[in-house]
C-alpha cells in the first residue's frame, strides 16, 4: 500500500450489545492494521456522507425471520443507489438456532455484491468472544487487501 490511508466508515445497529461488541472488535482489528475508521451508530450517520468514504463497513444483527433491522433500511437503500462504488464489507451477529442465521448479513452481502466492491463478510454467533478476534483480523485484512487491489480503479475521493 502507499502512504495514503483509506477513509473508512463503520456504520452499525445493535439491539442487545452483541453487534456493538463485534463492531469494537472490527475497529480494533483495523487499528492493528494501521488505519483508524470512523465509527457510527446508524442513527448518528449522515447518509449523504457515504460518498466521502473509500471503505464502508456495515454491522448488523438479524431481526425476526432473517430481516434487516428497521433502523438500517435507510442505509441499505442509500448504499443500493449510491453513485460511488466503495469497497464494502458486512459483519453481524446471530443465533444459529434460527433457520435464518445472520439473515441480515446475507441480505446486505447480496446487495453489496451487486452494487459495490464487496470485500468480506463475517458472521458471529451471539456475543463475540476473544476467539473471534482472529476472525476480525482476517476480515479487516481482507477489506484492506481488496482496497489495495482496487484503489486505482475507484473514483478518487481525495486530491
């Protein structure tokens, strides 16, 4: 990679604290890779700012029967229809006792694959543990590797 550090937004929603904990682990993994992401609860994120980021990571939990939580619907739609094509990733928590384990992660993954440069997905069973730290490191590394391979093909956001 060059000296330029990508701008990274992590936007998440958490109902039980599980996804918030996973967000912190992903943030820590990115910091260990030498980058500092901007982290937002979805209600604090201005959707008009999506175009300002080279990388956008979404953290979600799964609602009801595999659905995206209501508070993430606006982000989903904005990402689906944005003009810029960022590097993206999605991570989330779920419960394997449901047939739609991490269904919201899958829904975001499918949309992001079609509309952005999807780098990685990560699913974690309920509350993340110390064992998930290595998985977060791999997620962060995948995202940054995808960025380094595609940055010349992406529209520039910095002069």
